[in-house]
C-alpha cells in the first residue's frame, strides 16, 4: 500500500510541466519509507522545507554569485555567457555518457542548476532554478534504493561539506550496472555556490568513486581554462587594493579578456601532462 508521501509524489508529477516520457519515468520511482512529505510550489516538487538562497553573504565572490543566480533566470542567456567566458569542455560530456541509455529509463542530474542535458533527464537541486523538477537535499535523496539507471553530477561535489555522503547516495539509488557521471575541479579558483570546499586530482576522483567500476575518466577542462581563471584572479587581486567589490568586477572583466586561453585546451588537453594542471576531471563508471 502506498504511503502518503508516495501518493502526493505521484499526484504532483502530473502537475509538472514535463514531457509524457518524463512523467512516466517519474511515476516509476518509489520513495523510501521515511522520505519527507513532498509539497508542490511554482511548478516544482519540494522535499525540503526551506530551499537554499544559493549564495553565502560572507564569501569573497558573493557579488559574482548573485549575478550568476540572476542570469540563471534566463537559461539561454546564461549559457551563452557561460560558454563565452567559462571553462573549456574537452573531455567526455554527461550527454555522451548517457547517449546509449534509451528514453524511458530513470536518469537524474544532481545539482543540475538550469542545465538540460537531455529532455528526459530529471533535474534535482537544492535551489529552485529554472528547469529544476525536484528541490531536495542531494545528500539525503527521497528515493528508495536502486531506483535510478543513471546519475549525473557535474561540478557539484566541491560545493558540499561532505562529498562522501553524496557519493554514498549516488551508490544507494543507482541500480546495479547503472551509469554514473561525475565531474570535479582540480586547478580552479574559489567559486562559492553557495560554498566551496574541495578539489580533486584525477587520482583523487578515482579514489572518491572507488566503489564503482571505472568505464572512462580524463580531463574535462584543461590547463588553458585553469590559467584563464588563475590569471583573472591574480590580476584582479593585484589591482583591487583589498576591496572585494573591485576584485569581483575586475575578475569578471579579466576572465573575459583571458578567455581565449581556454581554446588552447582543444590542442593540449590530449597531452598526458595536461592532467598536472587541468581545471577539472570527469569520471564515468558503473555500479558493481
């Protein structure tokens, strides 16, 4: 017999502005017995009483973060700007990692933000961004064990105080043989969302995901992207004279000016030694 949380979850699924395929996928998900009773607000299913505000007022980059949150209200514009001044993406993408998984399977994107990897992917985040379907704590997902065919988690683990808890949740909710895709930063400047705690080498990422069977791993964003961010931070710090506001304005300016450095990654990211100073890495694995 379905408990109250499951009944409400199914009821709210039908209210989501998603495709029929996505609704069918969501209807197949079973919640764990002790999951929080969901609520429905502004087109999203909530499993948290109070979602995050998305930024930390005490962070050195709070102004930049507030601008990002504002721009995410307009996903199209956000991604144009992001790809113009953001890191290069030279390794395998999350979209490629699931290209052989047919529609109708359960694929979730943890910490998705406004990203739409594929129209049938269920987006889960702690903040009710545009394109998010479920607002939840990704370290304590409401799903029962072995409900998901694939889990995506792109540049999220560095923002949580306990990444191991997230990895354990990924392992718990993924079906045996299911796919996991995780990307993390290595040589990257501080970027709170709302906080920023950790960095991983390629070796460190493999160790973090050691309970999975590795399929593929490598550089996701290379040395050029790392140099872009580090130089922008260095020059902004040098000429900010201790002012956080001036620093953040200068950082965004220099990030744009140095952005062409990112394009070097399409040449050098294939070199083995690029891993020494890569901006970030990706890992594709399967649950054993």
